[in-house]
C-alpha cells in the first residue's frame, strides 16, 4: 500500500513537473495557437474589467446626481422643512449616499490603475516575448531543415557517383575481356583510358561517400541538438511565459476582489450612517415642531350669541313698484354676513349694469310708436348707487377682501399672528447679530493691519485703511440700529404674549370655578384682509341692509318669480356684463321691475336672464303669468 502511494506521488510530481520541450517536442504549431489564445484571453479579461469600471463610474455618477437632485436648495422652502427630524434624517441619508457613490468611484479608479493599466502593459510585453520565442523556434526548425536538405543532396550525389563508377568499371571490364580486340597500339590506348576513367569514377564515388558520411554525422548531431536541446529550451521558455501569464491572471482576479473588499468597511459605515439617521427620527419632536411652526397665538372663539329670527320683518315696497297692482306681498328677509354671501348672488349683484341704459332709437318701429310708454322714474335712489355706497364703507371693504386672504408683508411682521411674529422677529434679530459680529471681526482685522502698517511703514500706508474702517464702522452702527429696532418689537410681542397667557389662565380658572364658558369672543384676531389686528371691533363684521329692498338682493337661492311679461320694442345687443340681448318683437318674462336706474330684469328661459333697458320694452303684467 505504501509503495502504491509513493508511486502515485511520483506520478503526480512527474505530471506537475512535465516539460513542454520533452512532451510536446512535435507540437510547435499547436503551441503557437495556444499561446495566441492565451493572449486573447488576457485581452478579454481586461475588457471585462474595463466595462466593470465603466459601470461603477456610471453608477456612482447616477447616485451622485440623485443625491444632488434631492439636496435642499439654498434660500428655498425646502430648507425650512429640515427642521423636522425626518427631513434631517433624509438629508443625512443623502450625504451618506453621496459617500457611498464615492466608494464606487474608488472601485472604478482602483480597477483602472491596478488591473486595466497593468494588464494592458503586460499584454504588449507578452506579445513581444511570445514573438521572440517562436522566432527562435522557427529559426531552429529552419536550421534543421537546411541540414536535412544538405544531407539529402550529398546522399543523392553519392548515389549518382556510385552509379557512374559502376558503369565505368563495367565498360573497362568489357573492353579488357573482349577476345576479338586486336593488340594494336590504338586499342591498347583505349583500354588504358577506360581503366583510368573507371578509377577516377571510383575516386569520385569515394569522395561523395565521405561527404555524405560527414553530412550525415552533422545532421544527426544537429537533429539531436534540435530535439534535445534547442526545442526543449525554447518550449521551456514558452511554458514559463504561459505560467507567468496564468499567474498574472490569477493575481488580477485576486486584486479584483480585494479592490471591492477594501471599500466594504467604508460602505458599511455609510449604511450604518443611514441606519443611524433613520433611528434619529423622533415623531414627538416633529409634531411639537409643527406646533411651533404654525401656532398663531390666537385664542379660540367664544360662544355665538343667539339671534332671534322669529320677529317678522316687513319688506318696504317702492311707490313705483309694479307689485302694487298685484297686491301687497310680503317676504321674510334675513340679514347675512358679507363673507358668507353665496358667490352667484354676489356676482349677480355686481354684474348688473352700472352705466345708464342707452336711449331708444330715433326711429322706433311702428309698434313702438303706438305703444311707447316709458318706464316711470322711481323717486328712490338706484340700487347701483346703494351698492357703491355699501362698498365704500371701510369695514365692508375689509370683509370683501377677506374673500381673498393674504396681506402685504410689513417690516415688523405685524401682519402675522403673535407667535409667528415673535419667531420671525427673533430670527431676524439673530441674523442681524451675526452680521454685526462679522463686521466687528472685520473691523478688528483692519485695526490690526493698520497697527502693523504703523510699525512697518514699508509694508503699506496706514492711512489707506481708514476709509475701509470708516465704512465698516458705519455698517456696524446701521446694523446696531436695526438690531435695536427689532429687539424692541420682539420685547413688545413677548410682553403681550405673557399678558395674554396670564389672562387665559385667569379665565380658565374662573371658568373651572363657575362651570360656564365665557361668553366673549377671542381677542387679537386676524383681520379680514389677512393682517393681524388687536382691535376687538374688527373681530366680526355684521351687515344690515340700508333698506329691506337691499336685503331682497341677498335672499334665498330660489329663482325669482315671474311678475309679468314684456315685448321688445327695439333690438338690443346686450354687450355689457349682466345684460341680455333681445330681438325686436321678442316676448320675455319680467322677474324684477325697474328700480329707478332705467334697467329691468327679464328672463328668456331657465338658463338665460339679465337686464334690458326699460325704455326698449313694453311691460304687460298678467296675474296668471308663469315661468317659462
């Protein structure tokens, strides 16, 4: 058993120590193809690493762009959002993601410098070395082939000379053995010449033989040296070259793994940073920050007082109203708060024509001449004038502006609620304080520079610093005035907030002791135009109509009933807002009489109604008229 193990070990060592020179002495062409494939494999692996490096660079670039895209913009609303812990955690995640992208860039740079560049240079060296080795192999093959050709040439020459010597000897023997040949001198000379020729051919054959033997010995020596010395040596160098190539590939693959392993600790730190950022989120703190951000400082409103609508109110009827012919009708009106008026009612009122109606045409139609009564003039003031008077009131204008909130910003932030105003003033005061500190640092630096110039005049003129010092001092004084101004506003706001807080505590204690809700509305409310005011009189605005006629304009949403019909005496285009066009002779329904401004409100169908000039129509009041 031990002998078998030793034999197997020797066989393994022999296999490991096999030499291309002895094992592959006749595979020159195959070795040439194999080594070419090896170079192509190195080039393919280099291309793979290069593409991986490009992927890492592209990935890192995309990650950086993504992180940059979601970074907060300077002087934008996004910066204010990062006072919440969740937003700060997201910002930390973006920063860690940026570092994570940097590690991928490190991977790409390491792959490029440690593998791609080195393998590219090594491929060039490998190609040159392979070319040299196979050039030596081809030269050795060429040498042995030339030696073989010389041997073959000497062999053929020796064979030819031997044949010629045999022919000469055969000719001499033939002449010497011929009995019919006379013994004349001429014949003797011919026989002697043939003998000499035969001897010469034998000598040439011997020389060719010696030359053939010499070339044969030389070829055998060259062949032995070729197959046992030159080719093994060349193939051994090629084998070593291939082993170095394979080892270089292995080193590159190990380096490929090590490059990524080196950045794993930093990548792990980035991931730990993201985890830490996620753990830093505090919901309670964020909800508290919402309170600090949006707290207005206002008090909740008190109870709404009861308003008794059971008392009937009679509508004042105009003396010129056409309803007098139909009998006195009573409708209950109700007072409404201006901001709560429905939009279509308000727009209908505002859309009524303001300018006087156009006069009737100078050449009326025959029907118009026969039936041409004009609308009687009303003694009361027009509705449009009343609306203008109503809109000119200060409180009513504020209520109208309350439909579109938002006031212009003021320097002291008085348009903001108390709590928000305090925060804005505090932030402004802090910014001014920072600017003052910067200017003071600059002043100190300029002062030191001036002292240096005084001690060392060759370094500069001390007087050249004075203009800049004066400018900085003026800037400091200006900023100090600004800071004093904002500090005064801030102190005033904080004092009012403290007073209001103490008042609230007293009211709360009184409410707890009495068990009743204070029947008072909150103070310090926001005015209708969006600005802050402390005047309780502007807390709520109620409107009372100057007459019951104005209240009817803001009555229920039900469509106005038809009070009669009318016939158009003239065509009317109705280009103004709130008017309706009509053709001559067209019949329309009257839903509102002329209020003294020269306009009558009519209806064509359920969807079309508007104002037409009273002088353009003929009114026909029918007690049985109905809506279209």
